[in-house]
C-alpha cells in the first residue's frame, strides 16, 4: 500500500478539501475514510457529504464505516452499539488498497490526532497501524501555531513521517476569529493570517515538515482547476514520496553493513545474510522492502509487550527530556529508587539489595563478584570457583563465559584464558516428567567433593535458554537450594531470560518456591526498549560483603559501571513492569502455551525431530541434526515470520501480545519447515 494519511489540527479545518484536491491531482488516487460520522439522511439512504464532494469533482472516494451522529468516532460507535479496533480498520483499508496496488490511497482521518476511536485507541494508533506518511492540515486562525506545533510533536514523537503541512482558511480573511476580542477589525485578522504563514514556515524548517501550501478561503467556490492549482505543490511532494523504493540505496547500505558491521556470532568477512528492518510495531517487524514479519523471538526474550508500546515510549521520552543520565556515584534519583522498590516488591521474598547494571552479562559479572566477595569476607578466600550445570548460558563477557556450557557454549576458544570452574550434569529430569531424585546425584557428589573451593552455584532456574532451551523439574531447584544451604554455598539464579512472566510465573524461581541468594534480571526488564539489568542480593549476602575488614575488601562491592542505574533505563523498566502487571499476562501466557502445544504438535514424531516441548510462552522443536541456519532463515522470512533457529533448535518465544492468528502462522511455518525436511 502506498499513499498518505491526511490528518488535521482539529475538526473542520479542511481535511476533506485537501483529500479531494489530492484525489484529483494524483493519478488513480482514491480517498478512503475509515470512519465517517455526521452523515445525512438522503433520498437513497445514507448520504456521505464528503464522499459526494469528491465524487462530484470527478475523484474517487469511499467511506468504510458511516454513522449519523455528528460526533467523535468512539461516541458514534458506542451509540450504534458497535466497536472497531485500529487493527480492524487498518486491515480494511489495506484490503481495499491491495485491490489496486498501483493506485495511491489518501486515507482521511476523522477530526484531529487524538480523537478517540475506542476506549483504548485514538486516530494516532490508526496512523501507526497503517504506517503511511502523514500530511497535517492546519486551520489558519488565531491559535493555530500552538495547535500545529502540538500536532507535529505528537506525530513525530511517535515516529511518523510528516511530509508537510497545509494551511487552510475556513472563513473569509477579514472575519475575526473567536478570541480576537470585540474591537478587532479585519486588518487585525489579516495580520494574524499573514504571520501564521511566516511562523509555520519557520516551524516547518525546524521540524522537517515544511509548509506546502497556504490555501485561502474558498467558500462555495470549489472549482476543480482552482483546487488543482492551489494544491499542486502538495501533490508534488506526495507524489515524490510515492516513488518506488530506492533499491540502490538499500543495496549500498547492505553492502556497507557486510563490509563494516559485526553481527552476533557470525563472520565479519563472510557473514550470514541479514535483513534490513525499517520499523517495528506490536508483534510485527517491517522490512525495508515492505514485507512484514510476525515476530517469533521477542528480539531474544525482550519485547514481551511487542514494539512501540505507548506507555513505554512515553516513559522513555519523558525521562529523556527530564534527565537522561547522571552519574550514580554520590548521586541518586527517583527513577532508580522507584524501580528498585517495585522490583523488590515482586521478586521472591528475602531479596533486599539491588545493583543496577548495564546489560545481562554485566549483571552476571556482578553476581559472581558478589559471591566471591561474600566468601572472602567470611574468611573463605579459597572459595573462588563456581559450580554450574552443563547446558547453561550466562552471557558473553569473560566471567559469564566461564560459566557457560563449556562445549556448546560457543566459547571453547577461550579455554586457556578463562578461569576454570566446575561443571555438573545438566538437570536431567524433564519439567513434564515425574521428579527423579537421582537427577541431583551429580550435583550432590560435586558439591561434597568441591565445597571448599566453591563460592556459588550459578544456574538458570527451570529453563535453560540459549544453551539448549531445556526445561527441567522445579524440584531439582528445591533440592539444589537445600544442598547449597547445607554447605553455605550461595545460589545464583540467572533469571535474565525467564523473568517477567515468560514461563507462566513472574519469575521461574517461583516454580520451586525458593529465594536464591543472588538473582540476575535483564532482557524483558525493559520490555526490550533498551539495555539494562539488575543483580539482586539477600540481606545475608549484602551484610556479609559489607562486614569485611579493610584487608578483605573493606565491605565495598568492587563494581560501578559508568551507566549504572541510567535513568532512561530505570524509567522504561518501571513502565514495562507496570504495563505487564496491568495486563492479563498470566492468562496470555497460558493461552499462548496451549496454542503453542497445539500448533507444534504435528512436529512430534516426525523424521528429523528429536523432541518437542512447550513451557509458558516458549515452544521448542529440537531437531536431530543442526539446521542450515541461512536456508531456514530465508524460508521463514519468505513465509512472513521471524524465527531464528540455532544449532538443533527451532524455537518460538513470541511477544505476549501476539494475536492467535499470528501465533498460528508461526507454528505453521515451523511445521512446514519440518515437513519439508528443512529442520
Ligand atoms: C541473554 C542472557 C544473558 C546475557 O545478557 P546480555 O544482556 O546479552 O548481556 C545472561 N543470562 C541469560 C540466562 C541470558 O539469557
């Protein structure tokens, strides 16, 4: 779909005359009004004056949903006992546009930008849903400079591309506007109108949304050629925005990327192919070439609310304007305090201290340091090693790497460089099988043999993520916790992937009802808006470290990243947590779990498939042989889904807001890949 969305600073300021002119000037164009209120009773049923006007001049126009009451769409629909979402409306507009792919659409909103469409959505949501560039019509009158600036800001802050503004006069130039006072004369009004033009030109230059036309009062005289002359510059700008995508630029960008940018876990000189993303919205990723992909990865566990969530965007913007960063050494701030308070109220009871780190890996580094410092402070300096199950993943920095799976942890090259820690068997007892106490035998043996060297056991509770997407029995965690206690070995729960609802519990530790001594949070902590993580510790750990004598560290935790407790991170994370808690996340996860089970079931027992498992909003198909990543990736993109397999794992962890139909698309794509022998 190509075209423009026509919106305005207010109702009755000239959207319709603008769309009408554009429909005449742009070849094959069609005006679509998703919602039209204030329709009239005509001889042959409902009369839609705006549509009639376009048609009478020889243009094409349709109104999709018409209502009699002259009021806001939300009220008109409420009175008609109906309700539409922006996704519904956008779907209809797209369907109509797709019937003539070469014809541009001029979608005309109702009223201004924040006109409500239903209880949750406004016209702005419809614009975001459609993703068309926007034209802003400004009613030329007293007060319009304020209106224009507010409107531009609202549009541009949400990432919409504003092509420009049209200034339109709705009454004769010498008729004074309300607010001019009883003594004002025509000259006063004319001065205002002239200045509006000048001031909007300046605003246009500042904001990159130029003033494209200054339309005088037209009265009843809306002759076709007059309209065409006045609106020619507007049509010209829109026409140039409609030109086919500049493929050459795409190709140049991709070539630059290939030459100069490192991507995760791929060669810098001969990298796997990448796809260029234009923008993201809800659970969709839109590519530069117009293709739209259903996101199955939540950008690696992060984007639980999907993308562009209003509350999160707003929190980030407001905080950026207030205070984007300040050092945390010697200073503190509300965003950090509020976030810490909120986190501590949610995590398992007993965790009382918060260290804000700048990424998941760093929070793991901090956790490891905490554990070692804790043991040192108790005079057990020999306890500077860690015990961890095989199949774990804790990040890519050096300390974190040293506790990742030593074989498939992708870090074997660094064996000589990294401190050597101890590995035990992967928790063998499946989540969905009866608990087998012998699954803890290896842990028990290792702990009793190595207890004088081990500061802590570190593991991912219940779900091992990037190391194998393995779900194990929570009882393992209960018993391991007990075992650690017996030997005063700390337990570090890395909840970076599992935290914030993904497994069906807010934190995976809740499955076992345990409070770890140290806990790491990250990824979904900010809803995927930005980086940021936290390391939490119990009173015992904090006090232990704090009580050390000067020769044992003096009670200071030796860590302090530059961007520690960055206020943008704190504000966004707090908004993300509020958004999650305000949503029916438990029902959503349970629902996604049942859809994943149903959707992936056809993979079970298929040739090439070793296992299919689902827990919470995570679905995994484990294959017998490593998949051809590039080929499979391409296959998925061709089917309109974003799924990133690795090794012998094809897995889904979609945003929690994924609609049923999209989840089914994700599952079908996986099933088809398996059927075709690609996985
Ligand atoms: C992703 C992840 C990390 C590392 O987090 P980064 O933000 O990538 O540094 C650590 N532990 C687990 C369990 C993870 O999933």
